[in-house]
């Protein structure tokens, strides 16, 4: 399973998708690993990691670790890699997407994440953590479209869609013609736990998911299901 969140992940309004992800991972005793690398460029990774651990503990999870995976070198640390192999849920935090993608691309950690996913682990990402899982992602610092890690094919995510992500839609639709743009609102997640792998929108607020493709725009509110194809 894959959980994609639009940002503001630990603000208190993401209990529904995260509880569902814990359930899919095997319950409150499942091994949950948090990757804080995206928050490392502004030295926020330790605080962000602690916040994530506290959030999942408060939801009832008892086996949660923030990994010391903050750059390309640490992504090849054998201890980190072994922990990822054994994880039932792997959550990539928000921050700087390019740093996160460059830390994971071609690394032993990324291979461990893929292996864990194949074995049934839930792979989750919020904002930057969700962006880099697609074929392409937008780097707002450089205003470039870069190659993602490809777990979600033919797609590009617009996180924080209800605040600023929607402002990227027109340009990215032109530059990524034929691809699906996935706009995910803050405090909102989408999880492919529906029948035949359908995605469902989860959230405690008014947020939703907006899909853009070939000049078509479709919005799905919390509780709605959809396929990632038009």
C-alpha cells in the first residue's frame, strides 16, 4: 500500500489516514520507520523526526523510530538499511524534495524500501515525501521538473494544493503533457486500499484530491474513491 499526503502531516488532522495505514501495516505493534531527510537542509530533521514519533505514539503505535537517514551517505548505512528491510511502514517527511530524492536515488535504503513494499509494507510520504515517489516532481527552489523515484508512474504531485500547490498546475500541465497531476490538499491523504487498488481520499477536514490531465480537472472529496487514470 501507498499513502500520499498533501502536507501539514502532524498538525492533528491526519488521524484517519494514518490510523488506516497503521492498520494496513499490521496494527499498533508494527515497526514504523520515519525518514526525516527532506528536513535536513535547514537542520530541522531531528525536530521533525521527534514530532513524527510523538504523533504515531499518540495514535497508539508502540514501535516507531526516526531513522538517522539525512543524506546520500547515511542512505547506505547498513544499520539503516536493515531497519528499513524489517519495517512494516515507512514514512517520508516533508521538506526539500530534491535533497530527499538525491539522498535515496540509487541507495541501498531505496532498494530496502522497495523490498519492504513488495513484502507488504506501507510506503508513506507527505509533501516532499510524496512528491519524490512519482515519476517526476517539481523542485520549487530551482523551478525545475526532475526525475522522481517512480513508485507512482506517469504522475506528478502538487502538495499543499489548497494553499500554494494549485499555483503550479497550469505550468506543470503544459510541461508534463499527458501525465496526471495529483493535487493533494493539506491535512489530507490518499491511500490505495480500495477494491482493485483504487485510491481513497482520507481526511478529517474539508480537504480533497484534485486530478489534472489533458485539460480535465476532477475533484474528489474525503471518502471518495478514484483510479489514477482518465
